[in-house]
C-alpha cells in the first residue's frame, strides 16, 4: 500500500488541455448561437411593448446571456491554465527535490 502524497501530473496536464479546448468551444458555440440576439427590430413587441420597454429589457437580458457565456468561457480557460501550471510546478518541484537529495547524498 502506497503512503504519502502523490500527484498525477499527466492527469493535470490532460485536464488542462481538455478544459482549455472546452472553453474555446463554449465561447465559439455561445457566440454563434447568441449572435444577433442583442438587437431587435423597432416595434418587435408592438407599440405597447415599446412603451413599457420590453425591447430594451429583452436586449439587456440577451446581452447578459452573451456576457455570461463569455465569462464562463474565460473562467474555464483561466482554470485550465492554472491546472496546467500546477502540474508543471509539481514536476519542477520534484526535479528540484531530486537534485537536492542527490547533492545531499554526495556530501
């Protein structure tokens, strides 16, 4: 039975790459799917809709959706980058620790 702490750096690297790809896809799909939803033709909700501000409210809601997808994509991309950096940091730490132990053994 293995004891102690271990890190699967290959899994961190793979997750970072996969999540980064997903972030790009979310951004692309969200952008293409929501394209044009923030603009409406005048009178789309009729005269009463214009008077009570339904068009403007719809545009604000649609823009919030577009902004939300962009934020989700950016957040996932940033998270993927940090996961990848964490894996790299563990690899570097292991290399430093190994070198330190080798030097200590030579003394």
